[in-house]
């Protein structure tokens, strides 16, 4: 055998072996594809079965969450309405006519006085109560109340103080106290079916 024949035989054998390797690789590729497709089908089937089993629970959870959301929204709206009711009460107190305003403050002052020599702090925006009013009130009731030089940031009413003790009769405090004691009644009137 000549060198050319040997080379030719080696090339033929190599080509045959390469063709065999390629054929086995294509067979393996087809087998892997088939296994992958079967695996995908099993996963899809399993996921669909699982979803079918869990679907009622998923919808039930969604319904629960939706109901909670609706309840939160309703509760927020109810809280706002209650807040608006008490805000309206504060506005009405602030807008009382002079006679009603003064009369109401005098009743509050008589109830709040302990010793008769307390100090009365008024609002910065006070329009009816002043030193002349307080002097007339003292004469009529036998008190020695003094007008504080301090002015508060509240919409009306007053703060009665002696030493470290203060009685807060501001409109804001009165409305807050009323809201705490009357909130359940307001809720039942506003939201009774």
C-alpha cells in the first residue's frame, strides 16, 4: 500500500467515524428534544391541575381581600363624615352670635372657677371677650379673675388657669371631649340601617 492509499483509507475511516458520531449526536438531540417536550407537557399538565385544585381558594382569597378593601374604604368614609360632623360643631361654636357666645362662655367660666382668682387666657382671634367683659363678669359673680396677657392659638373659648393647673374650655377641647363621649351615638345616628 502506498502512502496515498493509506491516507485515502484514513480519510475514509475518519469520514465514516465522523458520520457515525454525527448520527449518534442527531439521535441524542432528537431524544433530548422528545424528553424536553414530554417534561414541558408534564409541567403544563401539573400546573393546570394544581391551578384547577387551587382556583376556588384563590378566588376566595381575592374576595376576602376585596371585602377588606371595601371595608377600609367605607370605614375611612365614615371616619371622615364623623370628623366633618364634629368639625361643623366647631365651626358653629366659632360662629355663635355675640349674645349666645358671651352667655355660653360665662356659663363655662362659672363652672370652671375654683378659687375665684384664676387667670383667663383668650384666643388671639377673640372678638367678644375682653377686659371690660371680664370686669363686669367679676362684679356680677364676686370673682377676682384676671385677664392673661398670653393669647392662645384656638378658635374660641378660654383657658382658665391658676398656678400649674389649667382648665381648658377652648372650642377645640369642648368638641374633642364631646366627640369622645358622643361618638358612638353619632355613629348610630349617621349609619343606622
